C-alpha cells in the first residue's frame, strides 16, 4: 500500500491524527470481491472517477478529490473503501461531522473495516465526543493490537476522559515497543503525575501526616522537578517512620538527584539498615564513589554487592564496567558493557565506554566503530532535543 504524505498542522494531537490518516486511507482500492469486480469492470465511469480522485489528491486538491469520491458513491453506494477514503479527506479539511456520517455508512456495509473505525474515532475525538472516540479506537486497536498510532490516539482519548489508569496501561505498552518515543514518555510521565495526585488526595483525606501521604507528595513534587519541596516531604516521611523500608531511600534519592553525594550516602546506608535487600540503594553508594572520583576498588566492591542481590540491574553493570576500566581491567569490563549495549543500544555513553574497553584490549577497529556509534547517537539526541524545544515553543505561541 502506497502511503500519502501529510502536512503537519503544528499541533501534536493534529499531527498524530494526520499520521493516522496517511496510514489508514486506502491509497488505491483493494481488489474488489468477485461480485464487485464483475459489477465495476464494465463501469468505465467508476474507474474514471476513482482516477480523478487519486489525481486530485496527489496534487493537493482535496475538494476535487472529495467531489470525485462523492460522485463515485452515487454510482456505487455499496463500495465500502470509497467511504473510508472520503471520510479521510473530510477529516483532513476538518469537516468532522461529514466524516462521521460517511464513515458510519461505510462501516454499515463492512463492519470489519478497521481503518474506518480508526478514522471515525479521530473524527469523534476532534468533535469532543470522547466516549464515541474511545469505542471506535478500541475496535480498531482490537483488529490490529500493534498499531502504535491508534493506541497513542486512544491513550490521549483516555486522558480526555480522565481515565488515567487506562491511559497509563496503553502508554506503558507503547513505551515497550517505542522506547525512544519522547511523546509517549512525556505523556506517561504526565499520566503518572495525575495518578499520584489522585492517590495523594485520597491519602490526605485519610491522614495528611501519614508516611504514605508525605512519600506520595514527595514523588509528585520530584516528578515536577521541585526537589526542594520533595526533600521537605521525604524528610517528614523519615521523621514519621524512620524504620520503615523506603523512607530513607526516597530521601537519599532526592539528594542523589541534586548531586548532594555525602548526605545521599548517609541516607542510602540508613535504608540498607532497614532493608538490606534494597539493591538500588546499594548500587547508588558505589555510583556516588565513582561520581566523586573516589577509590575505584571500593566502588567496585559496593556495586558488586548490588549485583549479587540484583544480577539484572543494568545501571549497576554499567558502573561495574566504569570501575573496572578505571582499575585498568578492560577485558573484564567488556562482558558487562556488551550486555548493557544489547539491553540499551540507544544509550550513547555505553558505546563510549565500550570503545575505551576495546581500545584497552587492542581491538582498534571495534573501538573506532563504537566511537562512531557514540557520535551518531549524541548528534541524534541533540537534534531530538532541539525539535522538542521547537514544538514546545510553537505550542506556547499558539496558546491565547
């Protein structure tokens, strides 16, 4: 199927809708059923109208393309794909009510036309009828469970319906399939904030001074980068329940995020006194030693303790490799780094360290290849950051 290009409107939601239009519009009619073929073969006018519609759409004349499809449907009102294409055109020119009417007719003829269900969901979404949008988008996703565009649009619809848990479920699925999709990660963080706010409201209604209320409040503030507020709440949680597992870790992690290494280490050690199995606290003690350019052998010992508890802790493997390279043991670091690269191939810093390790064991060509990957990933990351900043600025400029 040949897909048509689309013109971005600047709105993230509109861009997603138009992407779906490209993916869902049938760029050429699929082979008719035998009965349809027999009826349509002799109808030169039908073929002429279809050709005119395609040609008009190719040159960007959507009005003429719509008129040709309208005439086509007058001649062959049972041709379901034509309803799909006409509905897509109506959406592209923001004629959402017309799109709904046309797509519903097409689905009466062929209820299994998943592309029309998705387009109908978009039209209802743009009209603000979020329950109807949900119904049709769910139908489309059920027909094709791995359609990332439909699932992302459905997640946005759940957000409009204030069903943040359902939105989070879909966004988590998307993040597994598209780990580098910044919009998915942004929405997932936003939804988690909403869920945390709901939980905090309920907790405060029960006991505003409970350890749980302070911890959730701290997490909400931390997610908004309000580290001062988060520190205050986590300190209160420690005061209320100093022996409870997790309280010292949250406080230590807030300090760690602010590069306040000494107090972070104190809190992580206090956490391990309460919960000796907290491998994250154990790993971060070793990580802090490395960040402070301390004793690499001591850092290695601390990180190794974390890996003994949690062998699959990727960040700890990365730090073990860092320590081994500092200790001039590159051959040992290779095993960890090669595993980390397989787990997180898009992390630039891993390729940089792997290049160092390869160079350390004399594998020059492989070191050069890793440095090339490192440079490409760094450049790509900078471009994505710049593009995201541009989008945010455009959105702000559009706000009244």
